[in-house]
C-alpha cells in the first residue's frame, strides 16, 4: 500500500465521518408530538437532506434564516402539523442521540501523538457542531473547525482558501464520507483525499479519492 506522502495536516468532515446521528429522527419528532408516523414526511425530510447543499453552493456564508426558508419550501408536511422550521430543528436536536463513529477516539489520539495538525470542515452551524463535539468530548482535539456560517458551503473554493491559509495545500489530507461534498471538494482543488465508507449510485458523479478506508483506524497505514 502506498503512503500519502508529505502530510502534516489531517482535515475531517464531521457528519457521517466522525459523528453519527440517530436513525429516523423524523419519526421520533412525530412521536414526541403525539402524531402518527408519516412516510410522506420521511420522504420530504430525506429529499431535504439529499439536496440541501446543492441549493446552497453559491460561495456565500449560510445564515440560519436561509435554512429555515428552504425547510419550509422543501418539507411542506411541516405546515400540515403546524410546526415551524425552527421548532423542527429544535425538536430534532432534543430527540437525537449523537454518537461517535467507531475508532474516532483512537484515531484522534494517534494523530495527536504523531504531531499532526488536526482540523475539521463542516456543512453545518457553529453552535450545533460545537455543542455536539463538546458533548462527545472531542472538541479539544481540533486546532480549528471551519463552518458554513463562517465561510461557505463545501465544495466551494472559499473553503479551500481557508485550508490553504492553514497549511500548504499539498500537505493536507481530507477525510470524508460524501462523494459530492467531500471527495469532489478535495479532488477539484488537488488536495489528497480519503474516502470513508463511500456510497456510489447511478446518479452520483464519480470522484475517486486518493485512498478508500472502511474503518477510521486504517488511515494509520497511509500516513
């Protein structure tokens, strides 16, 4: 196996790479409200998450009101149950039981011991991500955490400039689980990439990472 040479900075995506959330949160929200489960609601929520980043990739900082507007537009079922976008997010956070993906503690500890500069890049809001990372006791592992309400949405080039100002571009490896946002972002701007449990389907553009891993601890073999 070839090693990824000259790496000094390891950058992680957060959602789906370091942190996993409860499955079927939308059903738990309905249960909390005493409502019947709805496949229509599930489908709309799935559509929202699958297409959200596409609607935001304009190089602009993401404001919460913009997300609320998109939620109202893309999940019309909320209006049927008289639930605002803000209330939906709040309830979703309440019922979510976020956990670390297997191997996160070990790989972060290893990278720290080896002297790597560890950062994170996320398509989500500062408050929410910081709260989750602190709750899961890994917040202090990162030198910097870049968020879309401070820079913009991946895979826009402004994110690259932020990383490039941190370290030389050819010294960075980006680890992520999303072909469209993570691997596309890294490959478009010639950053080495590690695909964690990537899923491809017929509609996905194929962006090949530098290496594939099925477990986060495998990254040790390449550094």
